[in-house]
C-alpha cells in the first residue's frame, strides 16, 4: 500500500525497472483512482518529452544548408571568390598593385601585399628556417612548410604534375615548373622589360620581376670578402660570387650552353629544366 504518488513512482522504477513505464502494476492504493490517473499523466508526459527529444535529435542530425557568405572579386574578368572580407581585401591588392607591408630590415625596401608574405621574407634576413627535412643524412631546412614538401619529392622521386601537351611525357615535382613548361610549347614570351636599352622578354611575369631587380639601385646583399665591393639585389648571387674567392671550380657543364658551368649539380639541373625545358 502506498500513501503518495512519489512512493509508487519510486517503487515502480526500482522494482519494475525492466518493464514498460506505461504499465501500472496491480497494487493496492489508498485512493487508487486518483493515483492511477496521476501516474498515467506522469507517464504520458515522460513519453511526450522523449518524443520531443528524439525529433529534435533527428532534426539536428540532418545536413544543414551552407550559410557561409561568399565574397567575389569585382575586378573585371576575375573569378576569384574569397571566404571572408579580409582575404578579399588582400586579393584586390594583386590588381591594384598596392603593397602596404614594407620590410625595414637594413634599408631592404621590399614591400608586400600581405603581412604573412612580409613575415616569410624577414626570415631571409634572420636566417630562420624552422622546417627541417628528416630524411636520413639530409640536413636541409626551409622557411616555409610548402618548400619542405616540395623538397621531399627529390628524395621520394614523386612528380605529380604531368604535361598534357600531345606527345609530351614531361612531369614535374613543382606545379610552377609545369606551367612554365607549357608556355614553352606555345613559345610565348609576353612579359617585356621596359628598362632603357634592355628589352628582355620572359615567359612569366615572376621571371620579369626577378630580372628587374638587376636594374634597381638598391642592392642590400654584399660580399664580406676583404677588399671586395661586390653587391647584389639577391642573396643567391652573392653566395655564388663567393665561390670565386674560395677557389671552387664550376665542374658541372651545361651540355647545351658552351659557356655555362655550375658549382652544384642541382643548379645545372634547374638551369636545364627552366632554360631548355628538358626534364631529366
């Protein structure tokens, strides 16, 4: 016999926990009609709550439509779409030529469209190379993770970028080399240096920009050999120049250029790829 709804409810949970909560056990009640009615209402309420939870759970598991806003570039003939307004603003600088991030390292003067590009550039001054190759007996380090990824392909032999020109079986480890190679099939050299008395032409705008640095008066990289006044706008030029002082012999001869020698095999390999479009 039970005196309250709470007692019958607790009894039903403990003794009949494996049964159906909607079933009322045949027990004695002080006022059976009231308790029976009250218990049924309580059970129905529990069932309604569980049904509502199940519906809510099923609704939450359904795939939602993407509500992400897209930011298309409004520059003529540009199909770029950014994921946020910040990326779109950075992208527009490519069209406008604006480069607000300027390197102030020892009067370097290089400027960039994005802050991240400036930070990477600063590593060329500081010598910071946080990404190290873990291949056995290889101690190469890089300023960018993407450069390390490309470098690893030299060890693995992976060349995922294939030329789709009819009859051409060339493949490359770097996507940029493939794009450069494709333009060689067309013979296009549409980028012209406008410096007085120069007029050199290039397949890619990036190569033209690199060439234009030769004409710049600012040459921050200097040879530290005693009595030498050589300087350059590129660090690699100074490094190669120092080989003259050290007496190293350029033993790697280009088979296509009679007067072109290199001190390192990878420099010769790169020259053959980019100049003669031959992939060994």
